[in-house]
């Protein structure tokens, strides 16, 4: 992940939190991961929106395949 992608993902995650689309996830303490459903949901939505925003040109075979994959992963 390059710095532009990381910055875009941070902006997406922040927007989801500020708009109330997801709960604020718990922060890990002492370097230990915290099992947190809100954190998992935030990561899934951020990934989904990033992929959706960065789709190839509409109408291309690659774009259709990506949309189908996103739809399958979002119905889990």
C-alpha cells in the first residue's frame, strides 16, 4: 500500500465514523489486538468503498468482474 492509498483509506474510515455509519472501534492497549466487531466492520466498509472508488473504467470486463466480486463479498 502506497502513501496515497493509505491516505485515501484513512479519509474514508474517518468519514464513516464521523457520519455515524459505524461505531468507533476500540483501540488496542499495550500492543495487544482487541477483538472488536466495530473495527472489523469499519475495515470491511473502508475496503469496499476504496475498491468501489478505484474501479477501472465502467463497461470494461475488468470493471464488471470487480463489481461482481464486491457484491459477493458484501453479502456475507
